[in-house]
C-alpha cells in the first residue's frame, strides 16, 4: 500500500528524515523549540519518522508512511542504529493544521518495550495500546528529562509543519509495519523483526542518505543545547 509521502517508497521518507535531522545540527536555529534535546536522543531505544503530505484541502485518508530505527547493542561500545523498517500510519485528525502542506513526525521510543512493539508485524495505537506525550523541547527539556526517574513515558512525539515545531500530538494514530515497502527497498522479503534486531546483513549501510541520517542522529545526540537567547540572536530577532 502506498502512502502520501509521495511514491510510497522508503527512500523518499529517508530523504525527508535527513533534511529534518540536518536542521537539528544547524548553528543558525531560529526556532529553539524545533530541537529534540540531545539527552532524549542519547537515551532512547529507537526512533520513528512519519511523513504526511496534504492533498487538496485535507490530508487524504490521514495516511502517512515512514520508518523505524532501533539501537543495537545499546549502552555498549558497539552501539549503532539498525536497518530501517517501513511503517504506515493512519487515524490521525489534522484539523489544527489548516494551511500546512506537509507534516513530519518524529516519535522517540524511550523504553525497551516501546522498541519491541515495532519488531512485530502487528499494529499499535498511540494513546491506546501505548502512551505517547509531547516531547520535551527548549528550556523545558532538562526538567522534563529529569522527571523521568518518576516513570518514563514510552514514547515522545515531535511534529513539524512548514519546517517549524508544531507541537501536535499523535493520539489515536495507528502504526504498523509495511512489508511491501521493505521489499521494495531491500529487494527481497524481510521481516520487521529481522531488520530491527540486526539480523539483516549490513550492505544497506552504504546507502548514502542512510549514512547521512545515522551521522546526523549521532551528532544530534551529543550536541550542546542551544539557548533561546542564542537562537534569537542568530535569527536576528
């Protein structure tokens, strides 16, 4: 099944993810709220990217496509990102996005259980099967992350419209694996669990945009936070 990222091919969603994560590394960030805190990325067990493109005046069928990455050997010197596994999402309402042509969502998987949900071929409903909350951003980030010792929300959501942080949740979104998109990208049938558990051979790591995405994520997880004052100064505000 094709999604509204364009062609329904994972390579297009990877391109979108590279463009988005590159903005996290910019030294000229005008919108500090758009930054996913480095600690959130460093501590997560995985990450999802979901892309929706508006057709006409509504989001056609509220259907989006994207992919999941998990961390292999988390906490070890060999820690690395897994191969991407394609996902499809539906069930989201976009009434608050009047005028937006594209919406890009980043979902941070904070726990091992959240990560393991995506290794199956089943579907998960955010806000139902799995709790989801707006991720900490800007000056609120440190306090929100520190609150984690009182219980970690399984997933954080970050949504972007027109390149800016939109703060729109994904409650009600149903997300599941897309075997057809995986087959198109890898050239053969491959289960989501094999990709996300590191079973697939690593020839795909030479994919140039994937290499860029891994590099962006690794750098963003180590990046020092940008102050609101500094961001305003750069933007000329």
